[in-house]
C-alpha cells in the first residue's frame, strides 16, 4: 500500500489493473443486463417496465458510495495531506456526477409507467437531486480555484459538510413529506425481490462497482501523469503518446 | 473587550459604506411583499404560505448579503494581516459573523413576523415565525460564511455561491418552516424545534473554529 | 526564523528549488531579482500566506508583520481606527501617545481622522507602515515597502528599518531597485 502512495509506483503498477477491471466490468455488465432484460420473466405488477431496476439500482447505490468515498478521501487529505487522496477526489468527482445523473434519469424513466409521474418530492429523489447539485458544486469549485492545493482543501471541506448534510436532508424530507402528504411511494414495501431477479441484479451491481473502479483508476492514472509532467520518469510515457 | 472592539469595527464598516449594507434587507421586504401580494388571491391558507415565503426569502437574502462578508477585507489586504494573527483570528471571525447577523439576521427576525401581522396573520403564529427565524438566521449565517470563505478572492460571487450553498440550507429551511406549519395546524412540534436547535448548536460551535484555517488558505492563490 | 530546502513550482515554471535561508535577530535581508522571479511568493510563503510545494519553515516568533502589495488597511475606516484595529489584533490597547508620535513623524496627524480612501497612495503606505510599528512585531516581511513613497518617506522608512534591526528586530525586504542597506544580507533570486 505504501508503494502505491507514490505517484510513480502507482502509475507503473496499476496499468494492468485498469485493463482487467474494464474487461471484467464490461463482460459482467453485458451478462447481467442481457440476462435481466431478455431472460427474466416479467414482473407480476409492473410488467416489463421493472427491468430498468437492473440499471437503476446499481447506479444509484454507487452514486452514494462514490460520494461517501469522496468525503473520506477529503478527511484523509485534511488529516494526512496524502497526495493520492487529492488525485482520487479529482478522478472520482465526475464519475460520481454521471452516476448520480444516470440514477436520477433512470429513476424518472421508471417513474412514468409505475407512478404515473417522472418526479415526486419523496425523500430518496430529493436527496439524490441534491447529491447531484453537490457533485456539480465540487466540479465547479475545482474549476474556479486555480491553485490545486487550495482547491483540494476547499473540496474536502465541502465534501465532508455535504456528507453530513445528505442524511439530514433525507430525514428532513421524510419528515416534511409525512407532514404534508401521506407517503404514497414505497418502492419495495410489498414487493420482495425474487431470487430469479436477484442474480442478474447482483451481477450488475458487482459489474458497475468493478467498472466504476476501473474508470476512476484510469482517471487517476491520467491525472498522475498530468500533474507530474515535468518529472523525468514521466517523459517516456508522454513521448510515447505523442508518437 | 477585544471581541467588542472587533465587533464595533465590523458594524462601523457596514454603516459607513451606506445604503449598500441595507440592500439585502430592502430586497427581503420587497420579495416578501411581492409574493404575498401575488399569492393573496390564489391561496386559501394564507399564513402557511406566508411563513414559507418568508423562510425562502430569508435564504435568498442571505446569499445576497454573504457576497460582501469577506470580500472587502480581502480587497484591501486586511484579511491577510488578520489571518497572520493566529490567536486573534477566531475573535475576528466571531465578531464578523455576529456583525453580519446583526445587520441581516436581526432585521429579518423582526421584519418577517411584522409583515406577517400586517397581512393578517394571528399574533401567536407570527411569534412562532419570529422564534424559528431567531434560531434559523444564525445557522444560515454560519453555513453561508463557511462556503463564502471557500470562495474568497476568486472573483466569482453570487451565482457560484447559490449552487454551493442552497443544498446546505435545505435542512434548516424544512425544519424551521415545518415548525411554523405544525404550530399553525396545532400539531405537536417539539421534536422539530429541537432539530432546529441542534442545527444551530452544531454550526455555531464547529464553523467559527473551521473558518480561521479556511480563511488562511484563501490567501493562497 | 529558518527556511529549509524550499521548493515552489506554481504551474509549470519552477520558481525555486532547494532554497535555504535563515534570518537572525538584527538582520536585514534583501531579496532581489527581476520581476517574476518569486520575491513576493517567497515572502508570502515565509509569512505563511502561501504553502510551498516542499520544504520546511520554522518560525520562532509569531505573529510577524507582513506588508504586501495591498496596503492592509481598511479603506472605509479612518487612519486612527485602523491603528486601533491593528493593536486590537495584537491583543493590546492603542497607546495614543505612541500613535500620535508616529502620526506626527509620518506627517499624517492632520489626516488622522480622514478615511483611508481619501488619502493618496503614498499616505496609505505611510499608514500601513505605522500599523507595522503599532503591532510591535519582531520580524518584518516587507514587499516593496518603498513603492509610492516620496523621497522623504523613503528615507524615513529606511531609518525605521535600521532602528528596528538595531533593537534586535529583523527585516526581510523584497525589492527590485538597488540596495539601500550597506550591511544587508543580499539574496539574489533568478529565473531558472
């Protein structure tokens, strides 16, 4: 682990990891999705529209996990000043943003046939919506702060405050909604997921995890090169790319 | 003593700079006025709507007023001098936050219920609105100051602040507004009021401590 | 105060690498070099306003008096109020006799109750030098302290710096003009 904390070793050691993560992730995603979309019987109440679960659930889970990991990386950066924590944050923020956007989009698509509306001010949607705004804030903040050291510390603070905030938002919306309207939406309340659906779902969850890790790792490798562009060990790589 | 002198300086600067310092409050009155005028005809439960309007306008007013919180001191270089006095910086920050609250939070706490009374809200309901604003406005000042401090010296103001800060304001908005709604419905509201107090206590203890280092970092550009 | 093995590289251009420096009591240290060689940056790093990429800085006394490109005085307040504020930051009350003495020396007495924004650039600079004196700092970090001062003001500041160092204080000056101090420790920074 210590070895990977140095940019050079990190870059040289992780090349094959990315390839493997990509290959396994894509194959897993294909298997899980085709299985889920084509070979699983339609669901009892929702018919075929439920199949979007195989996209929605994995993506939504990892949108949140990526945000939590950002906050943890932010804490690591503030306490230990570890450079790779900074690189991780820069690499994972856009990935988290797109995962969140995908979760919201697929949720809305699922909402139309199931609830009859793409949008409902329920706690889960509101907190995901603000998660998206937080990711956007992190991306914009990095762009407007020219100094990388300052940007990372600002981002760490924002990520941590946001990580405290999201559960409170969720709770306050739950409470606020029960105040105004009876909870009309219970996603898995009476529908337990049958084993037959569970296998492709878990395949997809695992594949999204692997693929997310792969993309973040590839981003991190790219950023490592970019930030160390003047170091001698980077030169052959830069020249190799130019040729 | 030191805190008092620093606090006095903040107020002095604000008052000397004239009308500029009071624009947020004028904005507040204007927006609440327009909303209650426009919505007057449309809605049945007026006081609930008015409470919500006052609360939401409070958030926008705070964004408007926060823009100037550290900008002036950063431009003339006094912020750089201040952060070098690491033992004084916390007093300075507290004075600044308290000064900001004096000029935006207190007027809002007074004016919000007053506008409510003028539009025919019951006295108890207006009083409850005042109480929640009294708890809510310092929380808003604290959260806002933290995010503003991250942006000091970047030359971008309001528009960026808006997307960074509004997600942070949602809990206090929902709880503060919710307490008023519950009170108007004569429902129990204690636990939500305690949530408001918890948010106030949390921000008021943590954020002044965090601001010193954040401001020091903001000089690094 | 010591600076060890300082390395700073903002963007792609390397400013300094392996810079070592130590400043002892009674010393005047002049940082010299052309525009863009990192004088101000070094000064800001020494003050703690900026973080170096590498290296260590040990400060034996804090707080230190920093005078940057900006005047460091609040433009809406009067001269006297600014002096008051500086002494509040340093944790003591404003000694009005001392303040009066300094104001007289810098020919600012008549302007003491004017707000800073009514003053000329040279007068603002004088005011920020008085703030430096009011603060009783041991170590002064001055970035182009002579800019916008007239010749009498320059002479005044030069004498003050020498007095300050004679009394056991020390000063670091960033300046691109010729040296004003015969006994100064000169540090040449160049674009590498």
